[in-house]
C-alpha cells in the first residue's frame, strides 16, 4: 500500500532547502514504519523498564530503523529517542537539526490492543521544534505540520478550534496530577469534560484537528510533545509550558524530567488559567 498517496505534506515553498529535505525525509521515514507498526498492534512482546513504563519490541525496532533511514542522508544531525540507551549524563544536542522520536506513544494501549497510540517524530532546529509527524493508528493517517507551514491530516488541512467544541470545555488531561493542583482544579473538574486517551501525542493531535479545545498535561516528557508542539502551532493553537520551557533543547536523556504544558484555543487558556490561579483575597 502506497501511503504517500493518502498522506501529503503542506506547502513547503517558504522553507529553505535544508529544512525541506528533512521534512520530506521525515515524511517518508515515518510512513516506512507504518505497516510494521500496524502488523504488531496488540501482539508485540513487551517488558517493564526500571522506571515502571512498558516498552515493546516495536518501540525498540522503530527507534532503530527509522533513525537509520534518516542518518543515511543526515549523518551530522542529532538523534534522540525515548528508547535511547541510558547514559551517566545527558547528551548535548549541538547540531543545527535534531530529531526526537517516540516510536510508540501510548505503549500500554498499543501492547493490549487499544487504538489510541501513534508514532511521534519531531524535528528541531537550533533546539526548537519546527515540524512534527504523528502517525495515528486509530485514524490510520499521518498528521504533520509546523508553525510556518500550517498542518495537514492525510491530505486535508486542519485548524484548531476557536469556539467550544462541546457545550462545556473539553480537553485532554492525564492523571495523576499534583495533589495541590488537583485540589485547586476540583471545582472545575466537576464541570469540564476531560479526555484521557493514554497518549499525550494523540491528545495533541486532537487539539490540532479541532476535536478538542485543548490539552493540559503535568507529566509529559519532551518526546511526548516534540511533534505535537509545532503541529498544534501550525493549526493555530497556542502552546505554553507551565514551568521553565524545555525548548530550546540543549541536551537529552531518556531519564529527563517532565515538562508540563497547556495548548489550545484562547477560550481554553482563559478558563484553565483562571482555574489554576490561586484564590485571591477579596
């Protein structure tokens, strides 16, 4: 099956040749792993890592094979994967271009046959995400884009929501969340419509395509948002880190800490920040 016919890049005419070459290569490299990804869905051998997260043979194979394809043309780029080998210290990311891969985002879902899972590949330039690819298993298409290009799902340009998608604010958030924040948000959680797909990248994809108002995450790692960040910006959503921004990325480790973020429409940000704001004395 030639998936290049049903999955296209947006207009790249305003990109310089070095960036165009990498976007096209990333497009093909991601699609090259789709059949293997689909063939092993719900049936992949898995084990538990020291940090308590699951990893499958598919995570490890895609991490290796996808990067091998890119390294043929771009040997001097930096390559970072959730499934990279642990090192005593974070590895500096010094090249102009850096690729960050989550070979199976939503690994628990993938391993047991729940379709909310994806391949997530982000392209960084000078440490900042400029383009992303998310292959969505459940929808069987490739979502991709960046702030300077717009975003496209399959062959259809997409836009983030500007009005509420439902009668109440509806967004992606995964639990657990910090106890103090849970207490602060408790009144709003009785009103909001929360979606927990089990994959941060799928949540971001649903923001970019206008299916959710936003995404509020407290435990994501850089590989969870490296692709979704530029895709959401390309679709018109605003992306903000809750703490110190992880980008520009200066070093990488599979053990690096979380980078909480919020992304979505103006309505989403207004409601969420209003709820997060500490109570002020009257």
